[in-house]
């Protein structure tokens, strides 16, 4: 049984419709520092991050505290969108988030399955910095809920999952807020 601390990245400097890979803004950096302080007593633990800048920058204060490296895990990155046009990408995501995974097609189901597999493969307790939809995908699988959005994880919040006999289980949802994907 492994505990997985899924951290949503801090507030990004731009939204899903404003930049392909933004880093953190000043508030996001402060959020990352607070989350690092809260998680520091748990470790050092293996620390994984999505390859996207906002996730890597969120993981950095914890890596510094633990004097460890951040391992990049592409399978916990944000959901892939069918377009690179920023406006169209944001519109697609807003519409998709209203639905269910079964309606999104085989490519996105494969993305979700790969995300879950990456979590189940963890050798022990770990921290993973990821994204809004990815965290919801993991929670949905753990609770057998096919909705794309189960809850609204706040920036830099920590959702705790456990692996047990090859399945994910929710131990605690991270703080929720009125937020948008950034």
C-alpha cells in the first residue's frame, strides 16, 4: 500500500487559453512554497512532476527542502487537446469538462489509463505534481465515477490517494475552490 500525494500546480501565469506552457505567477510561487512547507515533514519521498513548467516550478521548493531531484513523469501531464490553437483548445476543454470520459473517445481514455498506470506503478509513498484534469481523472477511477470533473482542486492543493491490491483509493480530496484550469 502506497500513499500518493497528488499536488495540483500553483497558479499559472496564464490560463489554458493564454499560453502553451506557462510557469507560475507570483501567487503560484507563494502557493508552491506553502505546499512544500506542509509536505516537508513527510519526506524525503520520491518527487515526480508533469513535464509542464507550472508543475515543475511547483515541485521545486519541495525538492529544495528535501535536497532531492524532481523526476519527470510525462503520464501525469495535462490532458492532451486536439488542437494547438489556444482559443480552440480552451473551448474544447470547457465543453469536454461537462461530460463523461466514455464520451471522449479512445485516445483520451488511453491517456487516462496511462495516468492511472503511472500511479499504480509507484514503488511506495510519493509526491506527484500534476494538473486539474489529471487529478480528477485519478479520483474518478478511484471512485468509479465516469464524470470528467469530480471536484475542483485548488491551486497547490494536495489530494491523497492510496494504492491497494492494484486499485486506487481516495483518502482525502484536496482543498476545493472556484477555479479554472490554468
